[in-house]
C-alpha cells in the first residue's frame, strides 16, 4: 500500500489512482477532505504556474495540452482553484452537463456543485443517499458496514448539520397572509410553488409532487406533476 504524507507529517493511505482532465495521474486519498494539486507535477508535464500577491495562474506552457488559463485565489495562506473553474477551463467531462453555462459565458458557475462540497467518506455517503440527517447517515454506515472511517461515534457525523445544500433544501418559509396586487403587464411577474410529497402516488406515473406556476395579471395556472 502506498501513502501520501501531509503537512503535519502524518501519512495517509492511497486507495488508487487515475486521470482527470489535464492531470495525468491523480491519487485517490479518501482521508483527505479536499483536492490537492502538485505544482511539481504540473511543471513536470510542461505547464507553468505564475504566482501573484493575491492569486496564481496555471498556463499550458510547453505541455501541448489544450485548456484555458486556470486562475486561483489566495485564501488563508493557500492558493485555491475552485472545482467549477477547473472543470470549465480544462473541459472536464462534467462540464457538458446542463448544470453549466456555455463555455466562454460568464459568470462561471455550476448549479449542481457546491463550493463547500467535501470529499471525505462520510460526506460522500451523505451526498449519495440524498443528504440524510447526521443520525441517519451514521445508521447507513453501520447497516451497510461501509468502509472509510474507523469510529462510528455520533460526534464524527455532527459536521453534516452544517451542510450548505441541506440548509438550502430544508429552509422553511413564512406563512403567506393577505392578497397580492396584480401586475400591470401580462407576463412580467410569475409565482411558483410546489406541493407534496403526497402519501398516495398518482396511479399512472407515480407522481408525488405538484409544481404550479401562476401568472400575476391573468392568474393563469400551469401545473406539472412530478
């Protein structure tokens, strides 16, 4: 088994390796919560890296690879390249999904990925099973006897309570009271809402939700069953 040495001198096991975009050899280290890029590995392939006071840029240099300059920012003493920026600049496979804007269109953002996404084993299971609670994620680990962590203490799962995607998805809204004035121009203002999930699914397609869109002036209602 091969190991990777981190800053504090600890060695962590490597689970495997592969290729990702312009990176010809990428190591999979489950114990690391973030991706790390080796400057030495980049320059060895002919790429160049320029450091500035507030950031850094990866250029294709003499590598012969086709990608746009990748810009990173200096954050807490480390140069950080966002996952979205890396994928868009290197044309990684994920860039072709509908969550991205067209190449060259700004801003560079993805509606699927979170900048705060983690790569540790607990977070990966949390994402794959639809963001269950910390207690349920721990139960899934115990029930399926999944590898990746040594101790199944509840404290090891507490950080899931701060999952950004969970907070957005489970946000609640205030009660709506009174009436809303109709818009003066038809089509200028629309309202949307979703209702469900229903215990009894629809008989034909098994839908559990109703998504409605209302035009403000005419009160035209369009419904989709999900």
